[in-house]
C-alpha cells in the first residue's frame, strides 16, 4: 500500500486559492476514481473536484470555510502500489493514526468488531426540521444521485451546515440508517413544547461571499431609493397575444424580457446609469453595451447570471438567453463567464410581491431595478374607478455618481415604455 497526496488543482485562470464549501468524503471512506470528493468556491464559481485515484481516504486537510492555496495537498489516499508520496516518518504516522480512528479500528482492532459497529449509529445525523416550503440544501451531484434513485431530498437528514445533505447522508438514507427530515408539524396539532435549543451555522462559501459583497456595497455606496407603480394592462394584453402566436420553439414570455428591452432604450437615453464606478481610482466607466444581471435565487444562495449584449437582441432572444443563464445557475452549471460582466442588474421578487423594497446595488454598478408582481387593483382613471393591472418598481442608485433626478428619470422612462409597449419595439 502507498500514500497518494492530492493537491488542490488549478480550477480557473487567475485563481490562486479556493474556499472549502463541503467535503463529500470522510476519513476511512473507499473512493473510486472520478467520485466527487470536495466542493470548492473561488471568486468566480463553485466547482466540485473529483478523486484522481481509487483508494481509501486517510487524511483530510481543511474544514468547510478554510481557504486552501492551489497546489497544496488537501487530501491523502491509501492506494494499491507505491502512491506518489515518500514513506511517512514514525512521528507523522502517529498523527495519521490519530486522525484516522475509523481505519485503525477496522484494520487492527480485530478482537472487538462489535465496538466498531456500535459506534457508527452515534455519528448518524439527527433528522432536520425544515419550515414548510423550504428546500433541502444539497450540491448538484447529490441532487442528481437522488433523482436517479427516485429519492425526495426533503425526507433525507443532512449533517452539514444548515442541514446540507452530503453524499454520505444520502448513502445512509438509502441504507436505512438515517431518519427522514420533518417538513413541518401536523396541522391542528394541540401538543406544544417549549423549545430551548440553538443551532450555530458557520457562514461559509456563497453565504460568506454574499455577506462580504453586501457589506462592501452598503458600507461604501450612498444608496438612494426610488419607487413607482406602472399600469401594465396593455403590456399584459400584448404578452398574452405574443405567447399565443409565438414561433415554434420560442420561449414563453414573462414580464422580464419586456423590462429588459425597455431598459435597453431607457439606458441609452440615460448613459450615466449604465456604468461602473471604481471608487479607488475615482473613475466612472460608462458602457455602450448593455449586460443585464438577473438576480437568481438558488438552493445554494443568491447568484447574478448575466445576459450580455441585450441591445443586440430581440424580445425572443433576450427571453431565451435569460432562461439559459438562470437555468444553468439553478442547476449549478453556469460558467464563470455567465456569472460576471454585468453593467446593470434586475432583481425580481416575483410571486413574493410586496409594495416596495430597497435593493442593494451590485457593486461596482451604479443602479439596480427591483420588479414586484403584477396584480389587478382599483385605480382612478379620468375621474372613474376602474380595475387595472398594476406593477410596482423599486430602484436604488449610487448617489455619489447618479443624481436623484437622473435615477428617477430612468425609472419614469421605463414606466412610459411599459405602459405603451408598442414603443419598446419602435
């Protein structure tokens, strides 16, 4: 038997380190080549790293949240043959034995096999209680395995941060060794118990990136917010007509492609809003190209995939590309290029609705537009109370470089285009 040391590989151009998001293996696990072993987040994307060999995990370096440099050893395997590492000195071998109690018990503690079996159930995770309607947390690889095995992840207990489900958790569930996750208490239950427990959740991976990004944006940008309501009755009629007569293979239109096209025209008239601000260099760069970020909620957190060169697209192309980048993001398959390069961002609260919000600007951009759901409301038109389909818009602007008048003017231009949708295509 030999030791194979696996170094964190080069996972992207210019990437020199990565944050450990999740170990998908444990010390003592038997691993086959290409099995996923580690999920790592960089500044550009989150990637799953496969095993380079067949073997047994003997040592893991780094816990979730730790930063590992590219090129340093992150995991060791016991493999058939010589491996790629020199023999371990006696002192170091002692440390490895301490770190791999499971392997030690299996290979040396032959007189007491019952003790090994009795210790395993204690490590099984407790069933996770989730609020109704919330999704189980798991990597794309785990979700794919669950789909292939026809297993609902909502009933699988997760042992990772915030109940995240790992491959080991799924294996235990398949083997019948873990309890199912409870989604919510039965309706009408009269038995109530005081709860005193707490749960500590380490802020790592994407959640840490989001926290850092939001703090950097909010602490350095002087946010100015502006709200408006839009009558989308005519837009809804046009949307339904276009969907009913759309070309074969064309995507079904939501409101967002119309808003994207309205923004193309509005941003051309307000170029100061389609810009990036480098506050270190005190330099604003206005862009002719319109690359729209679409804030997308996934089960791993909030991402902003980008639809690039919307100014060169028609309504169908912008809808199709938006579906492509948001779907790839939700499936964990978006490329680094799909997740970078935006010049302005749209965040849609969709079915959550709400009357207003104060969206945080996606730094270094200088503005962001929030879209709320459209619903019928009673409004006054020409002195008469009538029912119209209304939508609220929220916006935030970097008041250091975008005056309130300019930000409000852009929103009013978008409103005009949406209320007179034919003008979007003129």
